C-alpha cells in the first residue's frame, strides 16, 4: 500500500511539474516570436530536446542501447514524432505568434476531444454521459475563445485570415490527440521513457529539417540575442516537461496525471496576465472564463476515459 501511495504522490509531483513547464514554454515562445521567426523557434527547441536528452540516454542506458527499441516501438515513436514533435509543434508555435499564448493554450487542451473521437471511431469505445458533458464544455469554451479572438482582431483582418488563425491551434490539438496513441504503443513494446522521447524528437527534427529544405525556408537563428534565450528557455522547459509527463504516466494512473496536465491553460492565462505586456497578450475575463470551462471539460473527458 505504501508503494502505491508513493507512486501516486510521485505521479502528482511529476504531472504538476510538467504542467508548469508546459506553461513556461508557451510564454517563452510568445516572447521569442515577438522579434523572431516561428521556424527558428521550432528548430532551436527541437535541437535543445536532442542535446539535453542524448547524454542522459547514453549514461543511463550504456551497454544496452541496442536493446532499447524494437521495430514496432521504432515505428510507434517515429509516428509520435511526426504528429507531436513536428506537426503539432509547428502549428502550436505559429498559433502562439498569431493569436497569443492565452488563447492558444486552452484550444490545445481540446486534444482530449480528438483522442476520444478517435477512440470511438477506431477502437470501438463508447461515449458516456460524462464524456458528452466534457465534450460540450470543451466545444463551448473553444467557441468563446474563437469569438473573443474575432472581436479583438484587427479591423482589416478578413474572415478567411481569422479562420486560418483559429485553425492553427485546432490542428495542433488534433495532432497532439494522436500522439499519445503511438507513445502508448511504443512504451507497451518495452522501450523506456527517455529513449522513446529522444527518438520521437529526433524523428521530428529530421522531418522539420526536411520541411525547411523542401520549402527553401531561410534559417537565421539570432545566436546572441534575447530571442535566442527565449527559444532555449522553451527548449529546456519542453524537454523536461515531456520527461516529467511520461514519467508520471509510468508511476501513476492516467486518471491522476491527465487532469493535472489540463491545468496548463489556467497557468498560461495567469502567467500571461502577470508577466506579458498587453501589446503581446490581452487577457480578458472572457478568455479566463473560457479557459476554466475547457479545463473542466478536458478533465471530465480524461477521467471518464480512464475509469
């Protein structure tokens, strides 16, 4: 019994740390992309993930590197890397730059909505009343954020441009909703957390570099500037957020971990109001209320799906 309590307690701590670190990442990207480019931010954060995790894997798993992965887990973590490290991160960072961190973060929490729909469609799972209530709250909260974003948009912004802006966080949420399915497959195949995260990020990095080459996108990372510092801050926080997240899932039930992670939007809203200038982030009562509604809805969906 004591071991179980210790595991749950450790899971609570790791999930809480992960939520705080994800919130820090949002703020760092918002500040960094004020003067910098989203593509630079994605590249720096991905490389930071690799640089930080590689020595840890080499030290912890020295002598057993060849046995860490199976063909099945390699495929699973590669798919997770494309969905989460590449597609979701690119869309999310672009959304933070376009509509702000306090509006992007709650919409990202709608990933549990997409995960639930995928489970119903492909895994033949059933929707419960709690599921439906959570989904209604998520959709309602996202609708309020969309309305608030539209009302605060620049007068010369077209409906089409506004729709594309709102599609960014929704697309990121969908990609993040797919990622845990592949991560679970990789972990179930016996691959440890940190090597799995490293390979997932490595695949995402390769994919992103290929994206830059294909589009001939210029990369001009400002090595000696405050912008680079914010990018590195996002890279460090996202790295340890991922490790804490997967570590929490290993020692504690999903029903304990996931609802805590859904507090990230509230943390982002609070930190944005406290530390970001209004020219970058205008946190309104409607955004705060919508974030609360989305968090509650996401927690209900997570809890219902884990029972």
